[in-house]
């Protein structure tokens, strides 16, 4: 359930009209109990993305061990999902059913696993790289609790894009990303860039109480860490259990953030109300390559 439309500016209202292709994918995923962050995080773009046969698979189970205040992914109690072979099966079956050219994978944070799930990421990336359809592979990873050996395990599998979202400015980490750390997340981006094997991406959500100067400074830090792609979108409260929206950023402000991102040296800067990390992911990847990475 999305936050009430009362007091929302017109540009923030979600209009969801599923197409035949969208409904086909939704039914396929539902019938096979395949988790996507598109559904679990109540993404406003899922109708558009499903229509284009684009989705972000959620591996390592539906439950997160942290309690980020902006996210609607379920928090774990006693449930400990361990059926990782099912994750691989689900992704491969969807890949083959819809002839996916581009596969995006993410997960909740699993602080209860010794490597944070990095070995599962690496295994699935390798399986996709060996598949006859040869899809491009993007992974949106957690911070693995600062275990950089775990990060290296994922990087060694050579995903085409490795993403780790900073999400917000340093000042708001204690409130927005409980259990995360700004310096640690920035180091994930630095180490990923230093390996020089994958396109590096990050994303921010705005409207959480940051100033424009603060988000610009955070973007500069991400760029200095070697990030190639930055995506910025409006925070939309998924349910009443998450923190409220502090402010709706205007279209003109988003345009300014895009322009400043390119000026800072990002190969791709995408900023708009409904943009999320994986939105237009394949297009952003190819644009990065075309720019001479």
C-alpha cells in the first residue's frame, strides 16, 4: 500500500496500468513463488519494467536482518531462509522463459550468514555467465558487514555491473540505515572501482530530510570513490511502518541533480521522482560503455 495521495504534488502520484506483458510476468513470478524487489519493496516502476521484461531478483530469502527505516522488505524473526539452490533455479527459469538480455540481482542484508551471502552471489553470476543466452549481469549488493574478502568473492565472478547504494547522506545514516555505515559503504564502491572489472553504480533516495548541498556533497564523494553511474529518486513511503516523507523534491531540482552529476564526471546520472537503482539499468550500462569506460 502506497502512502496516501493526500497532499502529494501531481508529479508524485503513481499511475499503474498493467499491460498484458506485465500481467504475464506477474503471474509467472507469483505462480512460482519467485521473489523480486520490485514487488517486495513496492517499486513504483514495476509495471513499466515488467512490460519491458526487466526485473530485479531478490535472492537469499525475503527477510532482512537489518531495520532500515525507508524499506518495506520484511524483517526476519525466527525464519532463516537457506534454500539458495531455489534462487538459482528461479532466476534461470525466468531467464529462459522470457529470454532476458539483462539480469539484475539483489538481496536483503543477511548478517547471519558467515559471508553475508557473497558465495551465493558469486555462484549465480558464474551460472549466468555460462548460460547459452549470455545475459548481462548486474548485482546490487549489501555491505557484507564490511567483510571485503566477501566483496572480492563477488568481484571475482565478474558481474557486468556492481551496485551498492549509499541511499542517503552521512548525517542521516543513524536514522535511515540502522546497522549501516557511510564510510564502509563508500569503501565498497572504492574497492569495486579499484578492481576495474565492472561498471560501478550507486543510488540515493531524497526527501528524507537532507539539503540539496548535502546530497551534492554525497554525490561528489561517490564519484571520487570511482562510481560510474548514479541514480537518484524520491523517497515514497511504502507503508505506514516506514518513516514519513520529509519533502517532495521538484522536477527542476531533479534536473539540476542530473546536470550536476554529469558535471562531476559520472558517465550516467539519472534523477527523477520514480527513479530507482535498477531503473533503466541496461540502458545505463550501455551508455557507460559508449562513453568510453
